[in-house]
């Protein structure tokens, strides 16, 4: 993971950052949950790139891997997953937050809290007071807290909805069904949290046309 030169994809993330900043004018947005309706729709990639682009104007940002069943942020960023969120909020283990958080050398303002060694009861952990207290601590130390989690229709992710300022939904055109999008929208509305935006993933710009098309792989 590192900063790429100008590209349509990078410009799209800058546009997403601008949209988030605009939506925060009425009510501050610090904790952002990045999720999808189903698995394998690219939400970890979107979360990591969003965290990167939010940190570029000199803001302190932390990317948190809250997908405790299948943590992937460490794979995308190349950091260790030996100690992470699971250890911080698990009642069986004790870990210091400073030991668990890692820095990205290539991105000075970006820190990473990996998922850790996995959990057999992620729903209980993510809905616990320890998790709420941790997010409160991170919100006080960073300008943005970007959270990668399991798909929102899973119970694990729903445990986080009441603890964040807003949700960014990742949708894959041609794969994510309208029924799933409607179900996600209803779930978010019931929670009372704001849907900050929808990211259409796996699109590519057609050279010279200004149009976008769906990637076939």
C-alpha cells in the first residue's frame, strides 16, 4: 500500500473525500464504517484507500480492521496481525493500545489497528463497552477513524452501527443485487446512522470516452 500518482481511481477517492467533508458540515463525521452487502466486493481495498486519501491533507487517520472473523487489512497493508483489535477488546487477553497500533512508513499520517488473532465471538466483542470506549479513545486522538468490517447484513457489522458517525457502502455493479442494496439501506436507516455515500467498485474508465465500464474480472 502506498500513494500512487494521479489516476482516475485516485481522483475518484479525492471526490469521495470531498463528499464526506461536505456531509460533515451539518454534523461532524469522525468514525466511518466501510462495508458492503456481501463478501468479496472490495470493501477492504476501499477502506484502505479512503483512509489514505483522508490523511493526505495532513490529518491524523487510523484504519481499524473490525472484521474479526476474517481480518484482511494486514494482508493489504503488509503489517503484522499478531496483535490487534481482538486482543484490545477481548476479556481473555490484555494488550496495550500503543503496542497494537502500527504506523505506515510510506504514509506518515496513517496508522493501522489490525484485527488480531481472530475471535470466536466477534458480535459480542464489537458490541461491548470495551469497543465503545476504544472508539471514543481513537476519536479523541485521530481526525478520522476508518473501520473495515464484515458485510453489513451480517450480525457482526450491525453491532457497530450505533457506534459510528456514518457508513460508506461498497457496491459492485452487475454483482450487488438491488434487493441487497435495499436491505442494507433499510438496516442503516433503522440504526439511525447516516449513509454517507455509495462507492461503485470495479469500474474502469474507457480511454478517450469519459465513460466508465464494469470490469469483467
